[in-house]
């Protein structure tokens, strides 16, 4: 006997099968999640074991120096330009043909010495003619003067003869000036520059013939900030150093201070006079000028490379042992439940960090300091540090408080009060 399938029976069978399919899907999802969690846990465990087995990074290699007291002479420093006491580019105000050149390049010439001569034969001939005319006018004037004494001529004739004599003498004086214009004379004693003019050269009026410089003494012009005006006065000692004369200094004194401060730079111009008997200093050279001001002072100093400048202040890295660092930064005692939990967390963190540094290992501590004046490669420390404290002078880029270091002072940063440029 066959059972007849009706729509109602089919619907009831499908409804009975649906719950078993949903249950299987849920089980599959749960299994996938458990598998993912298992894989993630294995990965985390492997990473933790790998991190625990990693060696700590090697200590940073640094150089160090100890803070020491030094006697400083306060100085004002500037870069200036040398200028001759007298200097001029000599030229003639008339054109002409050169007949003589009475100097050579680099000659020391005297004041009034004839350096160059233009052709002046025509001018001299005209001068002789005018002198003869003036001599005749003078004879005529003396004759009329004698005749006037005996009233042989009128007063008008005498006045005319006197005026004619003065006119002739003025013409002679003017011609003497014209002749002198054909000569180039040294307006002051000094050293001639490079001479490129030769006899036979035609010179135009105003063309530069030679430069003349008086080299003893020389002046140096430099600028200082307006804040230094209170320490400046005439007569202060100035010491010059130049790259051209390594290891040699030239002494002078402040000659003048400008009465006006520049509106743009707020600097004041200073002029110093420096003797130059050997003619070594040349106008136009750059020179470093140092002016001693005030009395010597005692400063605690460090190399400038030891200072780390930050927006919140200047700092240095002090060198100390791990034991000293831990003593300066003691751990808080866990007296409460929260404190105990924090201590346990710190212990767990320290355990994961690997082996601890020995007590005698060198570490650094960042310390704020106050800086003062600078001198060459050195800087004055006015607060935050004591004498004898060892600080890092190079290699601070990767440092922080508590970081281990290794000291290598085979090559140290410069620490000279008067550094000199070196040619590589």
C-alpha cells in the first residue's frame, strides 16, 4: 500500500530537516574560529619566545669630557676688512702722450715724486712766451711808475700798466698749472700697484694710471652688535688673526666708534688702527678681530658639542654607573593592592626585557643646564652642573636617560679656546 504524499506532509518533512543543517553551520563556524585562535596563539607564543631570546642592542659608542673651571678673558669677536690709511687710484685730468714712466710695479714712492710725464713741449714753449710778455709788462710798469713820480705820465696810464702786468702774470700762473697737469705726482708716500702704462701710450683724461696705497699703518673696519656698546671705548687693544699668516697675530687699538647704529642690522661700525711696518697686511684682506674687554673671569666650561639644544632648554648627558642611576631613580614601594599589581607588572616587564645591566655598567642621565658665553669651541656653564662631572660630547643622537654607553675617547671633538681653520 503506497502512502500518498500531500503538500502538507512535504512541508512538515522539510521543517524537520532544517534545524539539523543550521546546527552543522554553527559548528563549522565555531571550529574555524577555534582554529584561527589556536594559530594566533601559536604565533604570539613564538614571537614572545623570539623576543625573549633576542640580545639587547649594544651600548652606544660616545666620547666624554669632564667639566672644568678655566680663566676666561672676555672678548668681543668680529670679522672685518683691512683698509689702507691712505689709498687712491691716480689719474690725470688731461689727455696726452706718455713720454716717461718713473716707477715700477710695487715701488715705494715718496710724496711729491713724479710718477709719469706726458708730452709738454708745446705747453712749456707757451709758458716761456708768456713769461717773456710778463717780464716786458713788468719793465713797462716800472718805467711808468718812475715817470708818474715826476708827473710825466697820467694816473690813468699808470693804472693801465699795472692792470696789464697783473693780467700777464696771471696768464703765466695759469700756464704753469697747465704744464703741471702733464705730470702725475704722488699725493702721499706709499706703495705703487701694478703699472701697465709704457712710454708712447696715449692716455685719455681720467684714465687710471696706478693705485697708490699707504700701508703703514692700516685700518680694519668691522661691526659689533649694539648690546656691546657699553663695553667699547677708544684705545682698547685689538688682536688680528688672518688665514694668510697662520699662527701669527697683529696688535692694534680701537681708533674710532661710529656715532650711529645701523637701522637695518642694529650693528655699530668700529675702526681700529694696526701698525704694519713690514707691509704684510694688504688692504681688502679679511681678518678676525678680537677685543679684550673687562677683567678675567672664572667659568665652568665644556665643549660646545656636549650641549643638546631643545625647544624646552639646553641639556647634557651625564655619565654614571647603573647603580648610581638606580639610586637616583628609586622604585616606588607597593603598599597597596594597586601598587602590588603595578610592581608585578613592572617585574613581568623587566623579565620580558631580558638580562639586566650589571651595576658597574655605564649609562647616561639627561640633565638640564644653563649656558653662558662662548669662546672658540668652548661654552660656559652657569648652572645645572658641577666641576668634575663627566658628560657625553658626541654620539648623543640615540641616547635617552638610562641608555647604556661605551666610551671611546681616542678621537675627541675640538675643545680649543682659539680654533684655527685647517686645510684638508
